């Protein structure tokens, strides 16, 4: 537990209701985390790691802006949600347990360890894409080689395709650290290409960000209902 306790405390300091706990829950962790967690939102990059960039536009900020919208929307639906970054800082700074010279590996390991300890029903990692070919556009969903992850990816891809008017299909994330090292159904959501003019406008505009967040939330809700893991969060109080 020591491996991720500091991260959780820092997040709680920055956001009064960061961990959402609505409805009837029986399990509460000693650090004040209400379990089980329905959805964990992994916010890509942060701090020294800006992710992909276009001029002064940095991926890490887009990821956080949309992630916070997704978090608040899922909270409003009554789901129990954990978000692993609420500000512009690197999660590698919280990793005091892995003795590695690589900041990147410490960052990934910190994200993985929190997911392993919490065991959410769904793990969604939010990112922004880049391509040399500036005509490349639209959302791309990467999934684990297992059925539930593929189903989650399929629903997300279908919903986001509708928003972007694209025709992408989900792809296996064979080499992705977080997907390969977590047991929870997990996906990486590449929310669009920063290198593409149309996608960039959507990703950086508050209205476009809200549309993306709305679509992700609806896909998560549909996935959870399809799996029978949860009723719609809005109906939880009745059960």
C-alpha cells in the first residue's frame, strides 16, 4: 500500500471529492478510499512529460482537461471513480519504491501499481495521437488481448467514430506497458490526432472536449450495462 499511498493523498488534497462514492458501499480502505472502484481514469503524461505537442499546445493538458470532464460526468451518474492525476505533475515523482534510473519506467510503474491495488472494473487511459501524415485523423482505441477489454474498446470506438464521422477499428496494444500489466479490463483511448487540423480544433475547444467526454461516458455506461457488472449509475440508489 505504501507504493501508492502518497499519490492518493496528493490527489485528495487537490480535489475535495476526487474519489466518488455514491450509493451503498460496504468496503472502505483504511486510507479513506471507498471500494470497489467502478472506473479508474488514467490521465496520460504530466509534469516534465508533455506528451505530443503542436506549437505551445501540449498533450498532457488536453488529457487532463478531458479527463476531468469525464470524471465529473461519471460522478454525476453515480459511479465510483478514481482519477490518478488532477494537476500538472509527473506520477514518476511519487514513485519512491522502484529503483530505476528511467523516469518513464517509474511513471508507468506508478500508474500500473495503483490499478493493481485498486482493481477497478474498468481502466481507461486517455491520450492524444500524432502522425507525420497530417491527414491521419480520428480516434483510435487500443485494447488488451482479452474479451472484456475488446468489448470495451469496441463500444468506445463505435461511439467515438460516430462523433468524428470516422471508420476506425480497435487495435491490440501489444507493446503497451499499462495494458500488459493490469488484470482489469483496460483500454488506451487516443482521442484524436494533434497533428490534424480538424482533430486539433476539437481537442482544444471546450465544446469539442465536452463532446468527447460525453461520448466516452456514454460508451463506459453502455459497456458496464452490457457486461452486467453494474446497472446505470443513476439507478444505483434503487438497489
